[in-house]
């Protein structure tokens, strides 16, 4: 079972968001949110918002346990680039590229191993016979 959240057309370049996404990939949900909260910069706020949205989707839509969630997949891919012009010297024009990104987050539940009942320790047959002879 997995829960997803996507933020599209975020007004920040993916090269600024990728280092932030690398920090939380594979981490527990609580740890990932703590890292994002205390990481400086606008990129961490945007990623934190998407991770919180995925957590809300997991809890409310898929009835997943928030204590067992971890960030399975997270990526910040390049979106469309808006091109604008700025006047330059001697009648020239310089292009301004306003880049956008798409942030994808997937949360999954950790598998909790089932503990097997402890087996009674049995002595081998040889040891039993030796102990009986000594008595």
C-alpha cells in the first residue's frame, strides 16, 4: 500500500529542490518532517508541504498507520520554463528563464516482522543418556 502527493508547477528550479529531496529519501515520516522543518531555504518549505499532504492522504484515504510510514520515493523534476525578456544595452534584449518544477512524494508502510514464539530448548539424546547414567 502506498500514498502519493504531487505539487506541480512550483516556481523554483529543480536544481534547488533536488538537494532537499535527497536529504529525506528513505527516512521515517517523523524524521523527514523534522529535517525539512529545520533545513533553511524556501525549497524545504515546499517539499515539507508535499510530504505532509502525502501523509494526510495515507492516513485519511488509505487508513495507514502514520507511525509506520517512510518516504519511499521523492523527486523534483523540471517543469515548463517561462521565457521573459529584459531590455539590455544598445537596444539588445536579454532572456530571463523562470523555471518551474514538479515534486512527487510516495510514502509506504514499513513491514513489521511477526515475532515467532520461542521454541523449548531440547537436549540431544546422547546428553540425556549420559546424565541418567551419572545419577
